[in-house]
C-alpha cells in the first residue's frame, strides 16, 4: 500500500458510489480506504481513515457536501477534495471552491477523466482549467460582491503582486517563469510564500480571494 493514493468516496447515489469504488479499486496506484453515504459519514471517515483524496458529492442527506468540505479542508491533514456535481456552472461549485475544494468533476465524466483528476489534485494542482476557474469565480463573485478589502494584499512586494496577477490570468508556473524572467523553482517559492501570507491553500483559493477582495479590479486599471 506504500506510495498509493488513499481515496474515500462520498456519494449519496448507491449505484454511482459503487461504480466509483470499483473504478478506484481498478487502478493499481490507488487504494479505496472507504465510502460514505452522506456528509456526516464522510467527515467521520476522513478522521478514521486519513484519505489523501475525497470524491465528494454535493447534494447528500444529513449533511451536504459543502459543509462536509468546509470541515474536511479545515483539518490539519492535507486532504484534497474533488466535488462531484451534475452542472458545470452550479453555484455549489463556487461555494465548494471557497470552502477549500481542489476542483470539481461532472458526474458523467469518463473513467479515465476521473482517475486523472484524482492524480491531479493529489499532486497539489487544481482540477479546473485556468479559463474555467476564472469563469466560475468571476460569475459567482459578482453575486457575493462586497466592499473592496485589500488589507491582506497590503504587505505584498511588487514582484508578489506580479505573480498574483499572472495566476489570476491563468498562467502556469512555466508561463509565469517566462513572463517574469524567473526560474520555475523561484516561481514555486513565490507561490508558497503567497499562500502563507494570504492564508490560502492553493491557486484556486488565491484567485477567489483576488476577486472577492477587489484586488482583481486594481489589476485592470
């Protein structure tokens, strides 16, 4: 089991849950550590089984996937959550990303797409393509717009501002390195430092904060 990715499947639909469990078990680099029928069971299973990745249904009884995601992502363990949804622009997707999810999958995604997604988020990346991330966040940030609050960005250096702007634009690490004349290792260092300074766990949450704080508007002047 050493080196294999530990996966928990939290899905209300029994048939789909069974299919996802079989799919996970079919991949030799993954190990199915458990399954859950609702959000409360998912939280309990995370504490007991210590998965690396949770496939989390949004609409579940007892406790929905959004609240379960908030609880799971607030734990010290570095658990990555993939949201399962039936709509590619469901408002729940945005709320789940705000809660700390690493991305989302449509429930009709193919087997290879699902397996690729599990490996992607386990490796520390967000599942959403940059253009989709921006589209989802920009759309729903409009509905949650508040007064600009740039305090968390006040201590950033000019170069850190440049890196944030590049992430918001959807640039990869390699593209940021090229655009800012930095090494790829230096870009990773900047991102790690930004996550710590701004209190976010990944690139997706960094983009969300940039929109919700009004920082994006300062970039577009």
